C-alpha cells in the first residue's frame, strides 16, 4: 500500500472512473477521519462505487496519520505464490521481467526474485527497503516495451486517477505483456456501508470497482479484462484470447500452494485482521 508523505491529487468527478458513464447516484455516506463528510456514489452502468469529491488525501497520507495495513506481509506471500503459479502454468514466462507498482516495503519483489523472476519495485512515496538494489527510482528510465508483467497489488483503490496511471504504465509492456491487479471487488448486492474495505478511519480507499467496471476499464486501455482466482484481475492484450484452460490450471496450482501456506499459518490473515481491529479501536475517530 502506498504511504506518501503528502498528496495533492484530490478530485471532483462528473463521470465513472471505470466505465466513464455519467450516471452516478449516492449509495451511502461516511465521515472520513472523523470529520470529512463523504458520499459514496454508485455507477448506474457498471455498478462500481467511488467517492467523487475527495479533499482529505494530504491528511490521510500524513506521517502522523493512521495506517493499519497489518496484512501486508501475508498478502505479499500469497501474491508471490500466485505469481509463481502463473509462471508454472504458462501465463507468465519463467524468468519474466516484472515491475511491482506501489511496492511499499518491497517484500513482494524480494519474494519474486527468490522464485527466479526478474522483479523490481517502484513506489513514488516510500523506499522499498526489502528489495534494496532492485528499486526502480523513475518510471521514465524503464525502456518502453520491456516488461512482461506489471503488478498493481492493493493499490488501485488508492489512486485519484486510475485510468491515467494505467495509461502511463501500459507502454512499458512488451508484446504479450500483462497487468495483474488485486483488490477487493465491489458487489452492490452484498456490500453496504458496513463493508470492511471502506475504511473511513483512514480515508485512503476511494475507488471500489466492480468486476464489470474492471472489464470496462480494461477496454478503455485497449486490453481484455479477465477475472482470475483469489481476487486477482488480469489485463491482457486482446489477441491473446481467454485463457480458460490455463486459468483452471492456475486455480489448481495457486490453490495447492496457498493452501499449503495456510496449513503452516501463513496466508490466512486471521491474526493480521485481529491486529487491525485492535489498531482501529486504539485510534478512535474524533
């Protein structure tokens, strides 16, 4: 998760971030950081959720702000195992060139390198110390058409301008290159104002795309959007087809690896979620 020292990119939307439709309607409201009123608006077309008027990001990302990403370590382990399964099932070259965008601590990059992938980390707002020596300082120093994969893990929900961010990254991909995203995808049939992913206590989550919204966003970028197991979503070039067989093999390979990790106490998030709730209780909103 990105942890910038400051953020000036607040926004006021008139159309959906994901499908660009004009129809947005108030779905529910929250108070961010205990003091900023926020309207969570539902797109009438793709049923994605977003906060249109955002004016607190500088405070949300302040070093003095509240940060409770207790699941980052187990998430990195689960994501590394998933990418290893992608490599073993042919969805990714065995020694693929990978950029982890919004790398945070850099732990995912280090794990991917330990699996033999040529991974590097980029984070505009913090230094990924766990992958020291394999940090990309500036995106404009990456050669165009040189990356097999860009990973965007638990970052999309933070971005004030997700389309523009993805548009800046797409030219870095080689022919057949892909973008792998992971987040919690919004479903208006089951997610309401009490959805845990809303996190009004820190206000950093401002985008909540549906699976349809992700497909529409992929199309706007010139990609095909493919949902994958375990909350992942793949943007791939249209001429690559839909990887039905490989997706099934990926589910089996990733399920086996992640299942074994859970058996020894990893990737289950039980204690990380307990610690998150303890941190929230220790930092009540004003």
